[in-house]
């Protein structure tokens, strides 16, 4: 009996590591009732591979550290590549929900890919954690679902954080100009800038639209310059943000505070714009060096963030990013909930709803957003400014490493 048990655990571990189905052969001793299936559809190829690969790493690492058991049941992770395509996502999630009969799912990440996953997910409604997609359309469609858990900020969370930081450092009565792209990204973000900056008493003096993939934004910048704003907010995606930063820098636009969104943290943007990055603000869920304390109840799973970062580097030989740590924290929370619930789907969802726990990515607690999602965690964002080629944290104040500085021309 002892030798059988050793070989069984080895076989289960091998299958978990490769993402194969237990039902595909080799472990017939484990009955379906003894297995908890977690589907992990991720963008492991295609244009969103930079999202899916760190997502998978985060899930894998949490699973490896927590272990493959909750109570007397074995946890099986079924990894699938959705290829960054809507059609592939539909078929993949359909397989996970209707063939594999998963009760839990985490992923995918990119907004359009998550949107494609919604119809097949709705056929079985496993407990679904999405650590991605800032689109408020997602919130409109599934935000009220009991089995939907969102662990990545929506578009409006970017702007509440940046507006709060600016209010702290600059006070009231500032003038704001907005340049936004004529796509879903720009149009989604614009109303929130108007709302949250307006709530602070800031005046929106200009709203200039530019075409996505435009090569010349100078006409819009010329109009903005006439209003002499204190703040310029750029609501464009990475490629357009490169063009924007370069042209703001080249023409020496006389605006002292430049506000970006998630693109400011990306190496792609920083390397492309060079000196033009100086002074731009950005927002993110995670930056290396922002240390959260260890969880006293789960110190192995949730150590100090700096200790987790070191373990990640040793495991993957690369630096973690916000999607690595976000998926790790979300997966860790689900595994704890499963353990407390004995693997039961309904009870695990209840455990997630009442959870309030310290993770490597900050406080993990699901609350209503007030805009349509019932179960949202990790909305506290870090605001930073590019100073001397580095990210200097400005907000929240307890994590601040410097002061806001105006752009000098």
C-alpha cells in the first residue's frame, strides 16, 4: 500500500504540472468526486501573450506553494491556451465548462478575450476569478453575478487614485486638459476623468480627440496649449502614448504635470520615448519595492512581498510584474477558500465573499464597487512619477518615496 500511495502522488503531481486531465489516463484510482478542477484559460500565444504568460506563472507558483490538496481532495489545474483570439477563447472555455465540468476558473486577462469568455462561462457559471480586463463593459454584463470575482481595477479606479494624488500635492483650482483616442479605450476612460477630477473642483478646459494610431498629435496639442492647463491627461494606449510623449517633449508643451495610465510602467513605453518619459505620472497595482507584511496565518503562501519577489526570481529567473503577483494573490485566496470549504463550490464562493486577508499584493477583500460589480478586490492603486529614469512612488502616502515634481522645459 505504501508504494502505491507514493506512485499515485507522483502521478498526480506530474499531471498537475503539465495541465493534463486526470481522466485522460494513468490515475484511475482517483475518482471524480475526489478531484477539484480549476480551469486556467490564458493567452499563452498571440498578441496578448504578455498578459497570459505572467498570469499562468502566478497561478502555477501559488499552486506549487500551497500544495495539491484541500482537505481529502486533490486539486487539478487544467491549463489551456486561448491564443489571444475570441473564437479560440469561446471553444476553450466551452470545453472547460461543458466537457471538463470545472467548478472554478481563473483567466483569461485581456479585455476583449475576457469578453469572449463570458457566453461560454454563462453556460455553467463556475466560480470565475478575473485578474484582468479594466473594461466597464465586463462590469455591466457580469458584475452582479454571484460567481464572478474581479481582482483587477476597472478604468475608473485609475483615475480616482491619480486624482487623489494630484489633489494632495497640488491642492484645488487646477485646470485640466484631456487628450483621448477615438477607440473604446479613450471613450471608456474620458467620462471618469471628467467625473473624478470634476469632483475635486478641477476645471476640464479642453477635451481633444485623436485617431488611434495617429502619427501626428500636434494639432490637438496646439489647441490644448491655448488653454494653458496645469495638467494634461493622456487617455491613449501604448503605441499612441509613445507618439504623445515624444511630441509633447519635442514641442516643449508648457504643461507642468503630465498624467498617463498603465502604459507609463511598461518597459516598451519607457524605452521607446527615452528622455520624454521624465515627469509622466502612471498608475499600477504593483511596483517592486512596495512591501506588504507577511500574513501571520499563512506565512508560507503570503510572506512579505520582498521575500515573495526573491522566491519568484529564483523560480523563474525574471522580475515579477503586476500580473504575476495579481494572479498569485487571487489564486492563493481561492485555494484558502477551497480549503476552508472542503472543496465545495457554493461554500468556497461564500468563503471568498467574507475573506479579508493580507496578501503579497495588499489587502484581499471583496467589496461592491458601487458601479455594478458585487465582488471586487485590490482596487488600491499605486501612483508614481518617472523621475530620472525611475519610478518614484507618490501615492498612497504610506508608500511614498518622493514628492510630485513639475516637468521643466
